[in-house]
C-alpha cells in the first residue's frame, strides 16, 4: 500500500487498531508543532544558538542526547519562569490530526503514553488536554522565578533521552500486560529511534531522514491522523 505522502514498509495487512494496546508519542514536532526548548530560548534572544543544537541532535549528529540537552538548557539560565506560560499560550499548537488520532486510539481501547525529551511544564498541559494516560519528561530547575539552566533529577533518573523513552515504553507495556509488539511508537527525531525499534509498529511523522528510513510508516504530508488510513475500519 502506498498513497501520496504516506509510505509503508514491512507492514502486514490487514491491520486493526484494536489489535494494539498502547500508543507512545513524542511531543515536540510530533504532537505539537514547536520545539519548546527553542521557543523558550527565543524569549532570551538565543533561539538560533539553541535551535542549531536541537537540529543536530534530532538528525542524530550529536551522539550524546543528554549532553546536547544540558547544553541547550544551560543557555536558558536567567530566563523568567513566566516565559514558559507565554510559550504555551502564544506559540504551542497541536499538529494537524493530533487530537483526532489520540481520540481514535483511545476509542479503540489503547492506552496512551507521552514520552518527551522536553519539559513537564508542557507535557503536563498536553497530557491533560489530550487525555493521555502516562507521561515522562524532564523538570526544569527554577529558583526565585528564574530558570537555573539545569534540570532536576527525578526518581527514575536524570534526563528522558532515547533510552529512557524505550525503557518507559517497555515498562508501560509490562504494566498493562501487553507485549512491546502490541505497541505503536510515533516520533520524528533520532531520540525516538530506540522506542521505535522495540515497538510493533513504528511511525515517523514529518521526520528527519534517519528516522523516516527506519520506520514502518512514514507520514510525509498531511496530519497525524493519516496513520488511521492504514487500519481497517472497525
């Protein structure tokens, strides 16, 4: 099966959405149209510098994602924490089809997971808006109303990178009693490749070339809900 802007490889037919038990989503540039760290940096006049690191990390040109994120967050030191709300209100938009796809997955009985190398300030709000069941992301340090330029360690570890995304997907599958082969993983950047590699169906959304090449499904045009085109109607 191949339709304009929707490419499939290694996908058996027919597929039924209800045969899966979990869908895991990246957030930045997947569920939403922005990279939150870049937009926070723009408030401090540092977007170009931070965006360059983000792009290199998402293309897989920076091997150590954690270090790339630490470098970007360090550039945010001194930014007012109130700017996070401004980014959410003024710049964060859901990608086309995001709400429809999440609703369809939930309607088919799938649990939903948000795993992000971004920050809890945004994932908490995106999770609530979409009704997502589980989430994992990073905590920005804040002191005296200003970003510290560091992240806060959490009980599960320090930074949600690609390996942590994969770990969270596997742990969630185990918790809800399914195999990883019954999970969908949707992302766009190199740090999504580990979770995509263990999922039963991997989906690249307007993705970087390395990610697109590795995915079972590549959505190159249109919205996230184009994924529903590969599934048989209930």
